[in-house]
């Protein structure tokens, strides 16, 4: 059994879904599985913020390692971008 199979068979349950509600993180786990399979378009369709979240966390790691001069400012804008993408995707689920 490979990593992708393991992740697919052991996905975390969503407490919001159990209550019959949508949440802002729904689709993130499936999106990561698509990425690991090399299905990049499907990953974006399931959870559009997956790429900007990866970018933000990679940049965070670089900033923590090298203490970039404007790193905190870049991280702030990446955070705002991610919140905007997640909010828009969430709203579009109901349209």
C-alpha cells in the first residue's frame, strides 16, 4: 500500500459535514491526494487555495531559516490572498 492509498483510506472526518454543514476546509485532503497523484488540475478544482497555501508554507520555512528582510510582509499578503481564495471558493459553493 502506497502513501496515497494510505491517505485515501484514512482521511480525517469533518465535524462540520457530520452536522450537515459545509466548511471552509472541505476538499483540502482530497486536493492533496490529487497533487500526490500528479492530478494538478483536479487538485485545483477540488480546493483552489492548495497551491497558494503550499507557496505560503514554503515561504514561511524559507523566512524562518533565513530571516528575510520583508518576509513578514510577504507572509501577511500571502495569508490575505489565501483567506480571500478560501472565502470566495466557500461562497461559490452556495451559488
